[in-house]
């Protein structure tokens, strides 16, 4: 039997130097090279060095890395941004990528060195990089000045990049009210309300998270259609009167037992005929990928909770069947991230 995609010697380069590739990307973002070349395309290396206040050798190393990684294009002795970088800047998405890169650099990067020990012990040992004695990332970040804000900024940016499948891929024509369980800063609630004017959304989360949500909702001018509800997603009952519940980037955090507990609570609280939406990244059912989730597994193994995992599509569908949901449906779009939605439908005759 032959490998379907055999490993070649040249494939070892990104494996051996993946950490260095990220540092090149981080420097590209942090030093503002993309913005510089957006404002002044066609600069020489010397002009880049002068504009970024770098020694000439440093500018040469940076430009070599950016060009080899295809972030920039070299025409003769002059440099410009790659087309994708230009498109993201023009579309207003570049700031989201910068937030994600900063999140990786300041929160996820150093703890990734604990990956092997985390696998051996089955514990999220990357937490040792943050002060505190709790066993989850979120409470530890709350005690580190600036990092909790960066965490939520990074998560919001990931949502902006990945949520087209949630906002545009799901059919909301029959939905009236959505309960966004663990909705944090309300980014998904805001995008859903903007895109679908008939929807009313409630963000359910801890009081500290709802402070951020309320501010974002106010800035968006949607206080008349999005409200908040303070509750613990595990311990408190969900309010009645909703025909759709949303778990966005929530069920990758918890164990299968905890996920089934949350999905069971949702089923009981939903209006008859309503549905529960699970929105996050998924692994392939055959266990072969995709690469995105395979690499993101390092973060989920070393940091959030001991049980954090990117699960396959079939795991969610199995839990929904086991809990008594009437049917399930997968929703996907052609995007560069493996995000999608699993819909669980409650019977119209259920109480």
C-alpha cells in the first residue's frame, strides 16, 4: 500500500522551521511592514529599513522571510504586498489577522513547548506560563494585566474570520429568537442581528463577560434587538421562549460528558420545533485532518482545559441522537478554515 500523499524531503523544511515561520509572520505584523507597503508600494530594502527604523541587515532578514513566505513580492529591488494581503487590508480584515497573530505570540506560543509533557500526562501543562493555581486558562488570564483583553480580542477576530458559515450558511428564515449560550463579547450576536434584521438575540454568559458584550452591543447600535442574560452555562437554567440556541466555540472546550450536559439542557429549554446550533472547527470523521485542526490541537492540549478537544462532526451528531434530538444537519461553506455548523432539531411535538 502506498501513501496517498507521500512525505518528501522538501516537506521537512516547514516542519523543522515552523516556529521560525511564525516568528517571521509575527515580525511582519508587529513591525507594520504590511501597512507600510500598503501606503507606499514599491519601496526598496533601504527605504523599508529607514521607514521601519531598522538596521539594514534586519530589514534584509525581514524582507527575505516575508518574500519566501509569499507575504510580499519582490520586483527587481522593490517590494510590494502579496495580493491576498492587499485584499485583506482593503476589506478591513487585516486587523483581525494581526489580533490573531498577537494572540498566538503572547498567549499560545510559549505554552506550546509543553505539548509533549501535556500529551504524556493528559494535563494542560501550558498553564504554568500564567500566574495562578486554577486549572483553566480563562481564570488565569483574568489575573494577568492586558492578556484577558487580548484573549477576547483574538477570539473576536477568529469569529470574524470564521463566522460566514454561521451568519450566511444557516437558514434563519423560520427563527425568531436566538439564545447565544456563552456568547462572550456578543460578536456573533451582532453579526447575526445585522445580517438578519428579523432576529432578536440574547447573550447568556458570566456577568464580567456581559460587561464587554453590553459595550459592544451599544457601539453597534443594536441594544433594541440584542440583550444579555447573566447565568452560568452549566449550573443555571436557560430562559424559556427561544426557538434557537447557539453554542459558538464552546463545545471544543469541554469533555464529551460536559458537552452532552449542555446539549441536554438546550433540548429541554428549546421551544418545540426549535434547534440547537453548534458552531466551531471540526476534525474529519476519518481522523486524517484537516491540517488546521491537527495543528490547533496543540493549543487545545496545552491550555484551555484538560479535556479541550476539536471533535469530529460525527461526535456531535452522535451526542444529539443520544440525547433525543429529532434530526441533525451539517452546514459548511468553502472557506480556508474548517469551521461549520451542526444543527440539532427538536421535535415539534416535544414538550
